[in-house]
C-alpha cells in the first residue's frame, strides 16, 4: 500500500534504540514487564545463545527473536499491553532531546514522520501514539489474546527496514527524505535518504527549512 498525494512533503525516518531513545528499550521492557524470577528462569534456558551473541557468533536479529520467544510466550495480551502503555510513558523521559526536537520540527513542517525499528510493536505502538507518528517495526503474534512468542514479520533491521519502508511509502512522492540512525542495522535506511544522520558519527543534525508562515491578505 503506497502513500499518495504527498508531492512537496518530506519524509523523516527515525530509528529508535540508540537514536531517538537513548537506551536499549527492548531489554528495558523485559525488566519493566516481567518478574526477576521469570527473567532468570527463562534466561538460563537460552544462556548458550546469549553467550554466543556476546561472542559475536549469533546475530542480533536471531537473538532478539529468541529472547522475545523465551520471555513472552504465553503472556496475557491485555496485561502485557497495559504494562506496555505504562512503559511507553516512562520512555518519553528517556528520549534523545535534540532528536526529539528535530522530530517535532519535522511535524511542524507537515512532514510524514515514521519510527522504523527492529524492536517489537507491543510497546512501540503506544510510543508512536504518544508521539503522533507512524510505525514500522517487528510485529508479534497473538492467538486468543495470548502472545505466542512468535513474530508475524521478519526482524525489522538492515535490509528489512528498507523493504518495509518501500512497501508502505512511495518515495518519489516526497521532496526530501531524512533518516536518523545509530548502527550498521540502519545503513540501508540511511542510504535511502537525501540527508542521513548517524548518531556518534555525524557531528551535526541536518538543518531543516523554516516553516513559511502564510499571511492573510
């Protein structure tokens, strides 16, 4: 499905963890929503994969999937979503303020603003509702109001970010495309932009045009 009729609008694409958000929000959600006993019990079960991940022999996308399955299989959807709503409010105090200001400037210009993240929809959906922006992320499965622990989409990182953006937005409809990221998992998304900003690499955030105020005659 393509967005249409944008013409002179701009498109702004924001990664979340390490970019718009200063912390690892997925790990933070695990510790916010689950008991320490549950985390330890399930963590022990996947300890070999955790160790392999830290030894760089098990990929981050595979680790995220395994971690979500271990921690959230059979979770009550209504209860977890309530926790996610609370967590989203908490995350508002942990955003990167210069990039949040940039996001709000995009909104003031009338740009389409999208959060593009490998993290899960469980808590990113309420985050985007609070920010009033669109969302592209990793989707999780529910059956009979219970989380199965499975994804319904591939992990939304690297090439998947590019593909998911192209599925939802017709880039030629936009005058200028901006992208903001912080890691190698954002490179494909940043390559799509006219102006790209990599946290920790680029010194200055792209300057945005000032909004032209219409004067009534």
